[in-house]
């Protein structure tokens, strides 16, 4: 990114880490990982997704959250814990290979501080000790019935910043803007980091949500439209399409 000048057009570098579930490094290596990135950029380094599943035992999540807070608070200006809710078992986890990932796939369903039925796991109490310094990640599916309860929980926990997504694929659904408006209005009291994600099958080079777009400008226009709609305070020079033309 540095070689191609990408870092000249961003305000922070975001990293994810799940050393107790998916990464091939240990949890105590977090400061080293942050330090490695700091050697190539002076930008703030956000940990925009970090978490521990309860796939093996709920007690592991308690320990992992506490240790993560010890290692990261003070070393990264923004830390967002994944996630508030367990993914419902009736839904699919949006991953590259799904069930072919073996047990790695099923860990996606156990990342929440709340169980699928909304009851708290033991780690919720530990998380409460670290707000508002630690934020949350919560992905909302199209017309997600958990939205209002999630907002209530985040306010109760003292969360002030959170990360979620707006799906390019969902933008082709009927009434998509109504749902996007409802979601973003519900989250208006938080400092929200939005990820623009998920390629529509009919607009990808392959029919897959991770596919590069057939026409990159179409994805850029979706991003620009969402920024204009939900972050109108940004100057026109900050919009992706404007940056591209300036470059």
C-alpha cells in the first residue's frame, strides 16, 4: 500500500487479530504485531476487529478478553471487540470456504458476548470493565431483528464507538435504502466505523461475495453514495470518487 501511494489517502490503518481462534501466532504477540506495522507508517493503527470464541469453553473468552485488554489498551487508539451477539445457528457465516473450513467455520457462531438467545456470557462483565476505551463490532444482516436490542445493549455497556457494515450486495434488494437508513439512524449516537463489503454475485468477476467487481467504478460509486448519505459533513475532496479523479 505504501509503494502504490494508498497510505497517502487514508486516515488510519486497521488490523484484525484472532490469535486464540484463527491466527498462527500467540496472543502475547499483539504488541509485536502492532510494532511491525508502525515501522512502515506513521498513521494511527486501529484494531478494528479482535475477539475470542466460546467454541471450546466460555471461560476462555473471559481470559482472552482480559488479556487482550492488557495488551492493547494504550497501544492502539481504537479497539473494537468482535462481537456483541453470537451468529444465529440458522444463518450462514459469510466466509470464503464455509463448512470446508472445518471447526474454524463453526467458531464464527460463538464469538458474541451474548448468546443467540440474548443472554449474557460470563465475558460480558469483563468487557464492561473496559468501556468506553474498547468498542464493539456488530454486523447486521438485512432487516436484522436484533438492531434495536443491540443498540440498547451497547448503550447499557457504555460503548461509544462501534463498527458495522453496509453491503453492496444488499443495495440491490428491494427497500435497501429504507433498511440502510433505519440502521444508520439507530446507530447515530455512536462513533461508527463503516465497512463497505460484499460483492453482488451478478456484479463480480466470479459469483461470490469476495469477488473483485466487474467494474470497480460501480463499487466506488456505492461507497461514495453511502458516504454522501450518511456522512454529509465530509468534504467532497474526501470522497473516494473525488480522490480517484484527483490522482
